[in-house]
C-alpha cells in the first residue's frame, strides 16, 4: 500500500509539474506572439517618415511590455504607481495672468549643465485631465527633457498645480485659448530657441486643438509637437471607459478627482445662476456625468455630444501644419483601437501616429523591472534630440 501511495503521489506531482510547464510555455508563447511587436508607423510625408525612422531608433525595435504586467489596465495603474517613486521636481513657479482675468501657474526647471552661449530648446508640457507639474508621468518626461539640456515648463491648467481660480472658468479639451496665450508668451521669452510642446491625454486634446485651429500660424510659435495617449474620438473613448468592470473603475476614480477639484473652487461658480448645477456635478460618478452637468455647460455647448464632437481630434488631422508625433497604444482603455485615425495620418504631411500593440493609457512599461525610464521617455528623448540636432531637416517639412 505504501508503494502504491508513493506512486500515486509521484504521478500527481508529475501531472502538476507538466501542467505548470505547459501553462508557462503557453503564457510565454502568447506574450511573444501577441504582446511583443514592433510599433506601427503611419505618416503620409516620406520626409517626416524617414526622419522618424532614422533619428528615433526606438521605432526600429520591438516593444517589450513588462511580462508580468502587459494587460492594458495593469499597465495603466502600475506604471503610475511605479513612476510615483520619482522624487518631486524643484520648479521655479510663475503665476501667469490671462487676458480674461484668470490665472495659471507655469512651473519652470533648467538642466544643471548647459552651454550659456547657445540658446536652449524649450519644452512646454500639458498634463492630463487631473494632472499637474508633479504628476508621475510629467516628472518622468521632464527628467527626459533635462537630460538633453532642454528647459522645461509645465503649463498647469486653471485650478491645477495647487492654486485656485480667479474667475468662474476652468478648462476643457475643446478650448485651447489659455494655451495659445502661454505659447505666445514662451516664444516672446525665447525668440531664438527651438520650442516644442508635449501634451498627454487631455493635454494632447488641448494641444491638438490648438494646432488644428491655428494651422500654419502655429509654426510661428512651435517647431514641433508630441501627443501621447490622446483620446482621438472622445465619444468612443467615453463609451470604452464605461465598460465594466475595470474600465468603469478607472472612470469613477477620475470622476471623483474632478469632483474633488471642483469642490475646492465651487464658490467661484455658485454666483452664476441658471447655467449649471454644482451639486449634480459634485455627485458625478462618471466623467460623462461630470461633463454633462458642468464642463459642457461651462463652455457654452448645448449638450454633451456637441462638446465631445468639438474636442475630438480624429477628424482634424488635415488641419495640423506643425510636425507632430503621436504615440498611442492599441489597447488603451481610454481610446479603442478602431477609433485611432490611422488612415488620416497616412495622408498627412505633418502628423505621424506610432502605435504599440500594448501599453494601456500613459503606461508603456517595458522590461522585467521598469524602475527607471519607460517607453514614453525613450521615444520623447530621442524625438526631442532629433528635433534639436536635425532642426534644419524638420523645418523643411
């Protein structure tokens, strides 16, 4: 009986090991065939296409998303958690007075070593929906800019960055008037420098709408731009974010952050009668509810759909005349793959879309232990270095 029992235990152990090995082989096979891929590049201008392929070498490599965390929502959440380890950046704060009486804060930082004789490039960063100059992804990108000896300035939207608001107005993806004033100011301050703007998520919407609204005039102020994880089609992105369970959890978290921010400045809006219901906005459980009760009404749209259509970028690519690199992940829960305007970019002279198979929303973690820079940082640093070193080529696009 002992022999039989021993044989039975051995068979069960062998079976478990076989199952474990088979599971690992299956997992690794899936990872290598479905997650590890070279990013796709869509760009209608052969010169811009060649510029990116030649001077942004990361695009010639396969993107290896973190093997234990390559699912879209996991990439989104864990990337933020790991980047939160980045120490706060020491900025020099400037309060900028806007033409309508409002104000925003600009947070500046300089590289520690640079040549005084040459004008340094300047990068203007536009954070996402509830972001600011100390947001994890902004700190990561600012560090990347400093490594290539660029001056960095973070444009904090109204009410963000730890300051209140002076007028009953905040910000939205369809309105780029505040940024327009900022980019004019930066160009006046640095008339001979290369000036680049980088917008992330909602910041990408604001930047993209600025570029589309101003067309070729934007080249007076900006030499190039980069947009990361932008919700190209806001309507479809909203629907995607409302899918249960994980997407909806992200949605409700962001809606809570918006309501919390509004609660801090609600005194500015309570005196405006009949335009919005602050209590409904504060009770919003989703971004759609918050924008329905507050954002769309605040900016004069008749309803939510009109606001979201105005904020969309997928149908405005043909109006952008500044060289613009756009990085998206095909599994971004904020933007379904079918809504990314690949065909429009394939016909554009100035817009290039690079899409990775995985990456989530502002995730793009790579390597087994993604404790240092991530894929966004590498792409941005190489692109910025190419803009600086080969500015003569870029200016001819």
